[in-house]
C-alpha cells in the first residue's frame, strides 16, 4: 500500500487536490506507472479502450486521420491532464475514434477501466476531476470546429506559429507538421508561409520557421 508523502504522485496533479484521503489512497492502489518513449502510439483508432491515463510529464498529441491520409490535431494532453477521447470511450464502451502519439517521453499513471468506474461511482471529487477536464476540453474542440469551418487560414496559421514558438521566436516544424496541426493541405500552408516571408514576418528554413515580426502575425 502506498503511503502519502513526497512520493505520492497524486499530489503532483493540482486538479486532484479535492480528493479525500480514502479516495486518494484507493487511486494510488489501483493505478500503475507507465513510461512511454517519444513517438509511441499510445492508442489508435479502432482499438479498445481499457484504461484511463493521467499524465505526469511529457505531452501526447491526439489527432484524427481521414481515409485520404489528411490529419488534424484535436488537442494535446500535458502534465496533470487527461484525454477526453479516452473518457468518452470508457463511459460509452466504444472503441477509440482517434489516435494518440507521445510527442515527448511520457510518464503517466494508468487506471484500469474497473478502477475508473469504481472511483467514478464512489468519489465525488474524482467525478469532478473527470468532468471538469471533459468540459474544458469540449469547449476547446468546439472552438477548433469553429476555426476549421469558418476561420481564415492565414489567421489560424499565424496563431499556430505564435503558440508553438512559446516566446522563443522559432518554430521547429515542417510545413507538413503545420498542415496537420491545422487540418489543411501542405501546399496551402507553404503558400501562406511564403507570403508571410515576403512580408518579412517570418524567415523560412528547412524544418523551422523563425518569427521576425510576431506583432504583425498577432495583428494579422
């Protein structure tokens, strides 16, 4: 039985702060630790969902792949977060309809389906944790749908570059990576990047984009 203390992983997740000690202890007992190297396919479309994953470090990209091969990134799961595609599959009993890829080395706790259902039924704080994460992510997905359906691609690309640069001024990504992020074609992204370069907003090189004028991108 795990004892509370400095090695208590549940205290690394701020969203679990509301758990009472009994539920916290039961969560520790039911979970098992997993370490996944970058590039691992965490789950795939059509595969059964058998466990709930709580990320402690690293990042998992959740994406949808069309029959044509076109891809769109739905969201990224980061430390302290969970995957709502997994939540939906566990609650509905259906297979995955998207895939998750570890973008970096990942450390996580895995809660098997029976334990997930047990805690969901017995702990109000755990239910709040699950459904708060679900509600927050659904809002983000609705925004993504709105952007894809109605948003201007140049504005979406500019926002994507600013978000991925994270203040560093450089985005390490190919044109195909950015196209996948935006659910667009590589040719469209390449054309827009060349236009951004013509305006002296960015500088293009193989595998990266340097942001020369972030303010102009933000105002685009």
